[in-house]
C-alpha cells in the first residue's frame, strides 16, 4: 500500500508518490497536467509557496537558517566546558552526562506537542514562545548556584528548544517546492555546521574566563524572535477535523518508509551524541589534559567536515543516489570510530584526533540533511509539523539516551568503550540503509 493510500487523502491533496531516492511524479503529473510540486498549490497553505528570490523569501530563508542556528546552540556551546563543570560541581562521567540528558529529554517529550500545536495554531504560535523559553533557560543556567538548579534550568531550556528542532525543517517544506528542498536543506546543513563549528570555539574561549558565560549566548534567541514577527508563516487551520488529522498523521508516521527514516535518525544521532559530543571532551581531558578552548578547537575543525559536505549536497544528490551517499556516510562513521579506538594512546597531540572527528562530521553532513529532506516529503502541509515533530522526538530521545548508554561502555571498559559501541551502531546503520533504500535510482535519472 502506498503512503498516499495509507493516509486516506483525497486526490486533490495527495502526497507525491516517491521512491526512497526522491524520484517520482505526483498523481496529477502522471496524468500529464501537474507541476513538479510535491503538493497541489491549494494544499500549500495561505499565500502559496515563496521562492528565495523574493523579498519575503529572503526573510523566510534567513529565519529558517537562524532557527537552525539557535536549535544547535544548546549543546554545542557547552561542550568544551563539560569537564570544567564536572570540576566545579564535583561530578563523575555519569553526572556530566546528565547535563546533556536534562536538556534533550524534556525536549523529546515536548516536541510532538509542539508539532500538533504548530499544525493547529500556526508556526509562530509555537516558535515565539520556544525562542523566549530557550533564552530564559540559558540565563537561568548562568545564574545557577547549585547543580540541581543548573539541571532544572537546562530542562527549561530544553523545553524551549523542542519546537526549534522541528520548525526549520517544517518551514522548508512550507515555503519551498520539493525540487528546491534538497538545496535549501543543504544550506541549512551548512549553517548548522557553521554553528557547530563556531559554538564550541566560542564556548571554549568564554568558558576559560568563567563557566557561566557560554550560557549567556542563549540570549541570541531573542532577536530571532523579532525576525519571526516580520515573516509571514503558515497560519492556523481553522475548523480542523481532529479525527481526520489524527488518522492521517498516524498513517504517515507508522508507514514503513517513515519508520525506517526514524530508525536511521535515531542511530545517526546516537553516534554523534554518545562517543563524540559527550565522551570526546572527557577523553581529551583525561588523556591530554586539554583546556576548554582546545576541545572547542577540535570540534571546530570537525565541523568543517560537516560543512564541506552539506554545502555540496545538492550537487552530490544529483550525481549519486541517496542510497550510495548514505552508505558512504556509514563508511565514514566506521572509519571515525575505528580511528578513535586506535589513535588516542598512540599520539602525543590532541590535534591528531581532529581527523576522526572530522570524518564523523562529514558522515553527519551526508546523513542528516538527506534524511531530513526526505522526511519533509512524507506529509502535506497540514500534517507536516507533527511528522517532523515525531522525527524530532526520535532525534531528542537519541540525544537523551546515548550519553547514558555509551556511558556504560566508559564505566566498564574505559575510554575505548564508547567507541567500540560506536562501531556496532555504524554497522546497524549500514543494515538499515540497505533495508530502507533498496534501489539505486538517481535523482532526475
């Protein structure tokens, strides 16, 4: 049964039937009278889609990129100070991992709620409070005098981050035609890479002066809220048929294509947030006595790998099938985790470890935009936010559990444990890619 049939949508609002490499034609297109859009124009929402070339389109693109930047700030800017926070509050590795889990877990539970609210009440009704909560939570962390207070404010900040992680992808689907989305998602991926490059460096420099200073960077969310007030976005859907909405959304989310994409998202972020984001700073501190600025510098180098891939993703997507690109990402994941097992006790300089971190960043630059762009094609406008929210929930759950799960490897085996587990997760990604992406069709072929 096709995804359109599973949703029970009318032909007028039919989802474009595509294979897993994004190739296909709409129902109207098969009859020779449709356009290349993923959905008919009357399903786009109020005012239709806007191209990047118009004034409103440029403002919309800037908003998408700014929301994406704020969305990755909460963890990235604090990475270099994790060992310092451990010293300040006398924490072991498990306690340090809580600083990430208390941010991502509330976000995971709030994300589907944010998706439903964004579909029902409009994008701004969810985006603006999210930005405000994110800024307030960061300020609260900076003013915290105890570890318990710090964790509580991290949870508040995580609640604010919940809609941010889904809305930039949702807005790409709202504002751009399907043919444009890989290019825009490539720009988003490059922007995220820029953020994940600059935030650790910035957090490391600020953290050497005082551990509270990186948290004040969260106030940058407030001007993004002012920008959002100026950009016309999807408006509330008055008189929504909640039973139909729930039936259609459930059918989309439970479709095998969506479940497979959720699984890939979960595993890719396990590798990112387990051995890389959580335990690399601890390894750098334990084996190399690295300062926060040095740790941030390594993450900055690594993010160049993500950015270099993301900026060329549109070209790569036209030249190679998505299946082949994702298998290449698996190879990069395996190489990165294997080198992290072999290099640390064989090299005398921390900067040698920038190579495996760089390769892991390149793998993320391939996998995340491809999976996210594919997810935007699974639903019409009125269901898109909840579908992206479920993907965001899976992502946040991965971010929440991976520090704790990979911490078992650290506790039992030592610093090699998380990276041995990372090799196993990379192999699982390989198996799932072969299952979810069975064809070798090239986009546009």
